C-alpha cells in the first residue's frame, strides 16, 4: 500500500525537524487513519499524546524541544532552552538522544497542564507579549531568556557568564536587558542582576574581568580603566581587556587553564610585542593573581607610578596588604 503524503504535510515535517502534532495533520488533507497507518508501518512513532516524529530512533534535542512545544501549545521555549535555540548551539540541537537535559517551556499563567518527564513548566503573566509566534519553534524574547537563565544560575559567576556571553555574542544589549529587568519586578536576584549589567556595561565581559573590577580596581582606589577598547596595531586588530591609556599600561586578563602550548599564546605574545613597540606595557594576569587582589593592586600601582600615572592607592579593609605602613622613623613621602 502506497500512502500519498501531501506537500503541505511534508513541508511541516521539514520545518519542525520531523515532529508534528495531530491537529497539524488534521489541518492538511490527512486524517487519523493516516496517522495510525504511519505508526503501524513504523514510519512514525508517538512521542507524547497527539505528537509524533517521523522515525523510530532516539530524538535530538531539537526534536524533543519541538515535541514539548507542540504538546503544550500554545507554548514557548524559555530560559536556558530558549538560549540554546537562539544561539543555535549545534552541539546541543543535533545531539542524538537529546542530551537528556531538562527542557524549559513557558505557558500562560492560569493554564492547567499535564506534567511531562524532563520538562519544567514556567507560567508567564504576559505570555503572548513575551513569546511572539515567530520564529519557530516558539520561544520567549531573548532578553527574558537571558535574565531568567542568569537568575536561576548556580552561582554569581555563572550568572555573569550568561549575561556577558549574550552581550559579547551580540544577541542582545545591556540596555535591552535592563529595560526588560525593570519589567520583571518579581525576578529573583534582581539587585545582583542590575549590578552585573552595570559592570558588563563598563566592559567587564567575563567572570575574571568582573572579579578584577570588584576585588582589585575599585576597592583599592585604582584609576578607572578603559575596558574592551578596540585597537589596531600594524595589521592586527584586537580588544584590550583593561587599559590605563595615559600611562600606557595594558592589563590582559586570561582565564584559560591548561592552554600554555596553544597557538593562542603565540598570538598573545605577538600582540604584546606590538604594544611594546607602540610604547605601551602589557601585563598578563590570570586567576592566581586576581585571587590575591591586594598584592595585584599594589603591583599595578607600582607600574602606574613608574609610568607617570596617579598613585596613592587605598586600603580595601583592615586586612589589606596593598597599602603598607611606613616603618618607625621613616618619613612618609611628601
């Protein structure tokens, strides 16, 4: 027996990664009998009640996502699940077996729905406004996804990573995130997220950069540096993590571990040489230095003074070692 598949049905399956709902099938020229025949012939299999996929193997993450959104329709991916789709992380979307990660799906606030294994439901007050019908599969607005993923992160460092990655990858901006956050009055960790947005706006785009800003620069009264400044030295183009422009001091913050022999190290060294030729000094700082903030602040202060920059750093607290007390009989510098 040869079954004819309409062009409309074929187009839906292609658009939805091979996943389709009963209501969509019935919206074409096909009926329930067609579905039963496809299931019996093992050309399709049932994923959830009223949701099918056009093969009998394991599902990819994207197919699991489509199946959940169709089962709960009207529904939209949200939080980390929406971000995976927005960023088009092929390593996630195309994994056979679906990586078994929990899917986050948003629905209207007052709906009562059946619980599916592996799916966390989020109820939204303004579902239609926050989850436009296109693109597909339906997902919440990127700013909502970023903020809620950051708010549910395991710790502050992970929250910083979510927000800074989204801004660095240019899928949103600090201003759009701030505008959305002002609308989310009940979002947990709201004050922390506002502080992170302020720091990302200043150019602290990574967890290490934010730690440098909060533990080294600000508490010790170091001059406010320029961050993520775009420069062109010779034919090379780069962004400088932290730069004290007038004294010509560049601080490059390197959070990598175990990459001492990669080609990136040669690129770093060549950029440092170019900067030195141009009259600046580059200091590369990693986690080991930032986790000793007082010692690092003192070292940077010495470099700034040596290059004619402002001095007189301040103490970050009672146990600060960045500011030394003169020995007895020693006169402080005038």
